[in-house]
C-alpha cells in the first residue's frame, strides 16, 4: 500500500476558503479518479516561523504504478486548480510513502 502525502502550508487570509475547497471539492475529486481508496486530512501540529497553518492530505493507493498513472493523467490539472485559486498563499510539497505495517 502506498500513501500519497501532500503537505500544505496555507496562509491565514485564505484558510477558510481553502478548507472548504479541500473538503468539498478537491478531496472528493481526487477520490473520484478511482486511483485512491481513501483520504485523510490532518493538521500538522507545528508552529511555522513563516506563519500559516500546515496540513497533510494523505491519499491511499494500491501501488506506485497506480500513483504514476495519476501523475500522468490527472496531477497537472489538480495542481493548476490549486495554484489558480490560492497562488503564493499556498505552499505544498509531496511525499510518497510505503506502508510497512499497520497495528
């Protein structure tokens, strides 16, 4: 199992708009691609020197091959939408994680 993790620092001035977009549009549309089986949105409990609020969106997929297919087919569209809506008020980085075990 693979976790596609997107960590985002969102500026306070667009925080509420971003949260609505994430929960009611972005995450449902990511799941609708059929490439992810579930998603979690969690707050990162760290005070950032640059300000803003940091979150981690974690999407579960079955394999790196499926994630690569997402990158090829849909990722650019999702990135463009986020940049159009939030621009420099949203900083993100992605991490691919392999689940070793769950307890």
